[in-house]
C-alpha cells in the first residue's frame, strides 16, 4: 500500500520520486543525518541515496591563479572517501534490512544542487550545520536554504545523538488548518504509524496568553479551536487507527508550545507556512523559529 505522501505525488504526476536523499559532507551533523535517513529508509522500506556535492573552488585575485590539475582529482577522492564512510555507517544501521542504497558525487553549488535533487525525492535529509558552519550557528546556510526552497519535505537533524532518543517517544505536529499544516499532519501520522508511537497534535486556539476580558466569551473561542482540531484530525484518525492521538490546545505562542512538547519527543513536524502565511511566502514564522531552535529532528512539510 502506497503511503499518503506517495499517493499525493501520484495524483500530482510525480510518481517517479526516488526515495530518501541524505546530504553528505563529512561533518558530525551530516553523519547524524545519514544515520537518521538510514533508519527512516528502513522503516519505510524506501531506497536511500547519499549525495555529496563537490563545490568548485573560488579563486580570488587578479590575474586569476591557475588551479592545479590534481586538485580536482583530490576533490573526487575526498568525496569518494566521505561517501564510503557514509555507506559503512548506513550498512551498520540497516543490518539485514534489504534497502537499496546508492551514492553520487555532483559538482556544483551545494544549495542549487540539493534543491535540484529534491525535485525527485520523497524526503531530503540534512544536518543542521555543515562542515563550514560557525560553531555558534544553529542552522547552516545549506539547511536553511533547503527548508526555504526544496521541492519536497526536508528533515533537519539537530542532535548528533538523535539515535539515542527513546524509540517510544511521541511524534509532535503543529496543526492550524492551513494547507501546509494538512501536509504536515499527513507526514506526522505516517511517521507515528511507522514508529508505533503516540502522536501529539498541538493547536493554539489563540496566539497569545490571555487575560480575563469581560466582553469576550473565551470558552466559546476555545470551543471553536477544539472543533477545528477535531475536524483536522477526523479523517487521519480513521486512516491510522493504530496511532493514539493526544490533543494539546492552549492560548499561547504556538512555536513556544511546539518546542516545549518536543523536549520529550523523537520527531517534530511543522508546515512550511501557517495560517498567517500568504502565497509566495517561503517559510512561516513558526517553522522558522522551530527549525532554528529545536534540538531534535524536525521535518518541514514543504509542498511537492
């Protein structure tokens, strides 16, 4: 049976999507992303592709100095070594699970190359920071650009110890009724089903903590929020009867609430744009706050 994501891809005429792609650059965060991608591929029984982008050197100076011919050979050799290391890690993670694993070295800009690769992927997985990121940076330029521009959902792996998070911890999803939130809900239910864990559905029925205002019937406002959440969950709970759902409704900043819930979770799923987003907006404020601050794997549900 095809997953909901694959069904959506088929309906949109992109049934040729190849599986999960993991970006490899040799950084600790990249290796954590490779491990997470391998475990995800094993759960999904999905092909896994390891991609290393060989970035052409930038020569500054006038006249331009000639680049030694053996530099490119060295780059290729380094790329092969990184991919071989990644494949060894994948094999250890997969064990006897029969997953198709391939690898490729592509020359070009890291961001443009991975965005292009995402056109034929179900999911692209990256470390939160790459080899060239500053130590204090929470999100590197490549991962940040992908969550803004990729053509498929993006998993950003924040913890090097993601594999040590409890396998029984829940999956958390933010639900606000937007189209991107609907895709996030689809992904979250599927991920919770694969993992056999609880899904925590978070909905903020108001974006601020409220004070008592005599002229406002806050119980009615909350009731409307509960109704919205029930409507958004109804079809999915029927489709995934194996997934227990815990509903969390509050009047508070939704990003703060999602981050609080994520402290005891193994995965957080958010839409790329929320109910306040608009056509052409690349990433909503909630998704931006979460992906920059969270310390666990986050899937940003970018539309296909």
